[in-house]
C-alpha cells in the first residue's frame, strides 16, 4: 500500500517554526483523536487505543494481554514444532530469554560498538559522491544489517547479500494466506528467500559459534540448547526488529533534516546529546511501527472517555502508536510538529511509545539511536542533496512505513 502526506513539503508551525509530520498513514485519525473507540471494520472487531495513558496501561498488562501483532497468532497456531521467537514469548519463558539477552544491550556494551559504527559509517558515506546518485535506503540497510548482525552473531557471510535477502523477505506480508496464483508465488518466493537466509547466513554463523563461542546472541542461544531452526526464528525476529526498522529511522531522519535548512544547521552545530534530542523527537513524530496489537487473556477494564470499558477475554486491542505519540495530554501543543526538547509530561520518555512499553518494550532502542546518530552525523557533515523525496509504502505487518528510492549525492 502506498501513500504519503506533505512529501517534499517543509511545513512549519505558525509560532515556533517546527517542521511538521511528513507521513500520514491511511488510517490516521483526525487529532485530537478519541482515546478509546470500538471499530467493527476490518478482518476483526477491535478496540482502538489512541491515548498515551491507555496505551501504556494495555502494554503493561502482562497478566491480562498477550502479543497479537507481527503474526504472533499465526505462529501460535503453527504448534510446538518450532520454538517461538522472543517477540512471541510470554510469561516465565519470555522473562528468562529477556534476562539472558539483556547483557547484549547494556549501556556499556552498546557504547563499545561506537568505534565500529563510526568506521562503518565512514565506509558507507564514502559512496555518496558528486558524480552519481546513491539510494540512501540501501546504505541505511547496510548500516543496520552490519550493526545488528554483530550483536546477533550474523557475521559469517556477506552482509550486503544478507541485507538484500532480508529486504526481499520483508516485502509484502509474510503472514499472507495463499488464496490465488499471485499469493502462491509471493509465498513461495518468501519461503525461498528464508531458506537462503538460513543456509547462507544463519547456518554458517551457527557453525562458527559451535566451534568457538562469542559474546553474541547466537552463542547464548546455543548455550541455552536452541536448535538450528529455533535460532533461525530468533534471527528473523532480530532482523525485523533491528535491521528493517533502523533503516527506516535513518531514512526519515535524513529526510526531515535535508528538507529543513534551519533544523539541519541546528543538528550540525549541536552536541551529541542535542543531536540525540532531535532524533528522539523525529522518532516520536514518525514512529516506524505504527500499531501494536494485544489479545486479552483475562478481563481488562480501561478508563474510556465515557467511563470504564470492560474488555472480555479474547478481545483484540489495537494500540495506535502514531496517535498515542501525538496525544496532547503528554506531548503538549502542536503534537505533530518536530520540536526537539519538547516539554513532555512527567515520566514520558522522549520517544514516547516508539519503542513500545511493558515487558515487550524493544531492548535495542538505545542501540538504534546510537547507530542512527553516528551514521546521520557522518553523512551530513558535508553538504548532501536529494533527488526528491523517498517513495513511501505502508507495511501491513509493522503497520508502519517503508521508505526507498531516496537518492542522494554530494553537490557538484
């Protein structure tokens, strides 16, 4: 699905001069949005949550809700043949695996990647020259694949080819059911790409770590008794969470900065903390994942605008992150403007809910912010021009945007 709003447009708030949200999803509500609403359209009736407080309540209700997005329920229906990835685990199994992998995302460990990130950024940015256009989405994907690959342990194959394989796999809807010739071809293609990812990327990494353990996720999974297919599931999960999403974050950040000379000048002259503040606000405004879904496994009561609403067992809850991130009760005035150092409500993180919340909150958020800051700062150290805005497509799985064909070069 394609669609964009204010593409190439540098919109500004009338008083503060802040650039506005560029991307508008086809199902974005008018703001301010109704905090809680029952929606009967679509494949299944659901309650849509659009306020920060209600969204956080649902995401922190681990005893009352389970993961229902990213194909979680299709994975559950597949049975016990393959161990579910960390994204789909709940309860004690989820807590055990989160604790086991937490050390890979500790602040000191993440800081240790900075030198590698800088060297990689220097190599990638060197491809941006005056004599030709280069697709920024390709460079940002290579950056994300290399960084996440180091954390996971996918370092025994060509990262460029691995990135292409993963990009192909995540095109379209991996949970699509076969209903005609076209869907059959797409399904077979994704399965073929997944098999190649396993044989060419995951299997060599497993073999290397069976011989010599390293400080990465695959080594930890081997120590925990995971078999090869279990490890493949985890690698696909980390690829989706760490590679695909960071690529989009880098692209949308550069798009905003190149479209607003004042913001770009501020970024270039800023300290590292100030640059991170600009990126935090960009991600709040343009969350890569647009919706999170939960299914109630116990009765749950939410404080709706017209009073308490009781959700029985089996209710699908759709958490609209784009609306919750623009909730005026936490973001203040002009919530769809990009204003660094926004005066958020107390206890609200700078990116609001862009990395989720509760027990499934993304552990790699600080890593994604660091690699984005390193790459974007390296790219924009010198002048860059874009050949128009990127193409925008809306991803049915992440319920967020995919940006590509974002061509840039140095000015002649």
